[in-house]
């Protein structure tokens, strides 16, 4: 099972990234769970300076932007 984490304070871009990640994971037929990480100390623990950020299985895949659905699928695959 993939662990997908969305790092961000809950802003509009953070919510969009969560929606795109969810849609991409469903489109790929993955077994996954999504966690929204909103605490600044936890976000900084990943070394992320810009939100939103996408973390897959503990690895930061993208930070500071919302990738397209197709790009997100590639990041999750």
C-alpha cells in the first residue's frame, strides 16, 4: 500500500493537490492512503520550504506546485 502525504496548511493549492493525488491513485488502481500533514514542524521535518508538497512512501516528490494529473500519475507509479 502506498502512503501518500500532502504537506500544507490547508490552502486552496493544498486541497487541489490532495484531489489530484487521490484521482491519480484511483486512476492507477493503487492501494493507498492519503494523509494531510498540516503541522509546520512536521512539514519542515521533510525539508520542505514551499507548500503544497507531495510525499510518496516518505520521499518528497514535488514541492511548491500542483502537478498535472498525468505528472502526478507518473510520480505515484
